C-alpha cells in the first residue's frame, strides 16, 4: 500500500502533496520539494523564504506520523510507521 504525504494548512485543511512515499527519506524529500515550490512563489512576490530549522515528529491517534518543520501552524502528515527510520533521520 502506498504511503501518502499531506500538507495541513493553518485552517486544519489537508491536501495530498505526494501519493507515494514509502520511506521516511521519500516523505522528507516530498516535504522539502513542497517548501521549495512555495518559497519560489513567496520570493517572487518579495517575501522571505521559509527555512526548516528543525524536524519534530510524533504518532497521531490515527497511526499517521505528524511532522513539524517549524511553522507552528502548518504541518505535514505521512502514513509511514517506521519509527526507527524516523528517529535515525532526526539525529
């Protein structure tokens, strides 16, 4: 079963940003690509790019992994469940 990656905006609305991310590395790459695309639009309008200063992950009650990259109001969600892989990537 393919594991998807979602972006959850500050209104709590989720949208899929990657349909298949079977490993933490694939999920993290999808997140970085999404942020890069958003930054291109933001900089083109004269804004400052968002930078990932840290990555924090935890399991939600529904079994999905919630990912905080420092925005405080927007998050990413991954269907992956390999906690060992996530822990290794965070250190």
